[in-house]
C-alpha cells in the first residue's frame, strides 16, 4: 500500500499531457520527450497481439474474430430483409457469432450498419438474447431511429424503454431532438423536452430487474468515501467490505453525484492501484463524464488519453454529453480538442457532429475563425466533404446572431476544406445577403463571383433581387436590376427580376415608380416585360386612379404583342371612370385583332350593371355610328328602357 500522503500529493501535481493540453498551464515541462503519445495504442488490435501456437497442427485453435470483423459479418447477415429466422440462425452458427453485450453495441455503432439492418439486428437479439440488451443498447437503437428521421418508430422505442424502466440518455435526447427540430417537427421536439424534463428520461446507471446487490454495495462504498477524509483507514474499510469491484459497481460509484469530485478521483486511482480492479471502457468513460469541468480540465484530458492508451474508446454517449457541457460552459477550445480526439478514435463523430460544433462556434460571443478553420481541417483530413446543406445550416446560425457580415470568412474557410458551393448554394447566399439588407456585402459577393467565373448566372442576380424585395429595400433592388441588365442584357432572368421589382413597388402602393422603371427598362435597356408584369402594373395604376399611365401601359403591351388587359379597365370605367376616359380607352383599343363591338358591348353591360345608365347613354352618344346602330347594342339599351318603364309604372300603381 502506498503512503496516503504520497497519493494526495500526486493528485495535486502537474500531470503529463499531450503538448496541446499545456495551453491551460502557464509553464510547460522542460523535457517534452517525457510526454506520452496522445494515443499510443489506438491502432493496436488486441487480437493480433497474442497468437495461438501448438506443436500439433490438428490441435491448432483458430483465434476468435475481432469485434470489427464480427460486426461486418452481422451487417452482412441482417442486410437482406427477406431472410427467414432459420436462415439467419444458420448464418450466425456458420460464422461462430456469439452475441455479447459489447458485440451488439459494436454492431449498432458500425458504419456498415444501416438503420434497417440495425432494426432487424436489434429485433433478433430482443427475441433470442434479450439479456444482452441494456439501457445503453436501447438508447443507441433509439438514436439510430431518431437521427434518421423515423419519428413513429422512435416513439415506439421510447414506449418500450418506459416499460422496462429505461431512460433516454442525454446524448440520445440531444441527437434526436436536433433531428426533429431540423425536420420542423416542433410538436415532437416539445414532447421530447417534456419527457426529458419530467425526469422519466434521466440516465440510468443500472438496468432494473438485475440483482440489487450492486446498488447496496455502491451505497456502502459511497458512505465510506463520503463520511471521512480519505486516508489509510478509508482504504482499509473499503478493502474489508469483501465486495467484488466490478465494472458496474465502480461506474456507479464514480457517477454518484453526492460524492466530492476529489474523492471520486482518488477512488478512481486507488481502486486500480490497489489491484482490486482494472479500469475498462465503462469506468474510463464514467470518469471522463464526471471530470468535464473547467476546474478539472487537465485531469479530464489525462484520463481520456490514459483511456485510449489502455485500448478503450470514448463512447458516443460520453462524447455528446461532454461536448454539450463544454459548449454550455463556453469552453470552445476544449470542445474542438474533443472533436479532434474523437476523430482519431474508433467511435468517430458523424458529419452532423462536425456541423453542430461549427454552428456553436459561429454563435459564440466572439467568432474564433482559428477554431472554425481547425474543425474544417480535421473534417477534411478525415476524408469528408461539406455539402450545400451544411453551408446553409451554418449560415442560418450565423444569421441568428446577426453575423451575416462574416459570410465571406466562413465561405473561404469551407472552401479551404475542399468545398465548392454550387449555383444553388450561391443563390442562397445572395438571397440571405439581400434579405438581411447587407448591400455592401452583397456587392462584394457578386463581384467575387464575377471575378471567379467571368460572368454571373442570372439565378444569383434574381436571388439577390428576391432578398431585397422581401426586405422592401427598393433602392438597392432597383440598383441591382440595373446592374443585372447591364451585365446580362435583356435575358429571361432580367425579365423575371423586373417582374419581382414591379410587384414589390405595386404592393408598396408605388405604381408610378414601377411605371417609370418599366419605361426605363423598355426605352433604355431594350427589355420586354412579361405579360404578368404588365397586368399587375395596370391593375395597380387603375386602383390609384392613374388612368393615363395605365392607358400608356396598354399601348406598351400592344407593341410587344400582348393582348390588352380589359378586366381592370372595364371595372375602373364602369365604377368611377368618366366619358372622356371611356372614349380614350375605346380609341386605344382600335386594332384588327381586337373585336371592338364585343368590347363596347361588354363595357355597356358593366355600366348598366353598376347602375350608371346616364354615363352609358353619354358614352353611347360619342361612339362611332356602327356601334350606335349595332343590333346587340340597340337590343341592350331597349331592354334597359323597357325595364325602366316597368319600374316607373310599378311605382305609379
């Protein structure tokens, strides 16, 4: 037994870490050669360390397959959905697959295991080896379902877990709630939060139904540690308990929140130094989850690197929990270091994990581009490439904190990671810049595209215009349209842009500005507005009683080969128009393609329907003789006079 004072002294001494960990300390060790490698055994396969020798070949024993091979075999066996139970059993037997708790976890975590394969594997184990399933297994299966968008199946799994008394772990809760939120499933997100907040989803240390002995021993060990200052007497009491310090018991003690953290750490060291227990993946992960605090950060890093040196991996649940705490405590440097540490391990973070971290970096109080670039570099060196969806997600976070002006640095950083934004992504950026009112930044963006490509696609200009129009920034929108037409000419994109801008002017009750813009685009730029553009402008001008300008627009329509937009004119004239305006309208309609008699007849009917018989009579008097003598017109007015006489006669009676 080592001297107790020596142990306490060692706990307070500066520990040895990989070089980058010393950023937490003012003094670096003078001899860096004494520092351990970050992951000395990370690539060591324990199944290749020992070999099986025998002098008799017929007695040679085939070494067991490593878990990685077993998981690949399982993924292959459960890949076909139409396999019968008997066929699956034969395949498992022929490959000498023996289900263990660790094997099931490894198979579910494997990159070879798709969600469908995971579900079939889980159901098979549930049916044939249910004792190999734990709370951790259920949580992992739930995470697979939820993060892949299987909403109904996720709630079914949660129901099964409730029946068994299992809770939803924090890492699983964060993962699937992020996916639900990204899919717009707000009701499910709230339901999940309520479930988690209620305490029914708290992390369970031990599955119900097992022998309660471990809980009793945990309570007794904790009472001894909690009650006194750690000394030789405490160690003696622990040894005299005559209990087996199993992985489950040690994990439970380490996660007991009633114990002082210093005592937990001393217990962690003592239980292995005393020879009572050798730490495994479960206990290392439990200690890491406990130590992920700012005041214990150096000890945290020491433990996780020891864990890797012992051939153990950081579990996904641990990664999520620690990362979330680092982010919440604004420990972004440690969060990035954790991501880098996990990338070099067996349980590599997913693409979504990287995007989550990048989003948290951009919404930090101060945007640290060095950290952002580091994550991008790690992501890229791991063989990954960013997508348009990734960029869009990061830009949304950037906008949420009012930092859209930083788009250039973000985009350049991602381009360094091998990302080349598509036209669709560039359109999204242009739209967001316009919508955000970032005129200077949007001009820089368009200039950057023109410089890179020699020309800018119509769609980027239109997207920028849409953004400005949505923000009702008509000055910038008009400037953008002029520049677009200047560069692109009278293209379909320019026509679309004019339509967007005219529509926005009209909705802001500024039809005269829209009218002047249309004149400019036609006379100076040679643009041909769309038919729908003309129609919207005509309607709005007439609503504002700008008859003369609306009549000019009708002339432009005729010049461009469009039929006149009669509905708005007929409605205006019959309701509030005067006779002179009706005459001007009818004269402007004179065309071989316009059936003038039918138009006159339509206008007369509208006058009469609106109860403006006098105006109808006055207009008729100024019509050409062929219209005044037209049979249908005469019949219409005769019918009107007969009705008037009938009404007058009825009044007399």
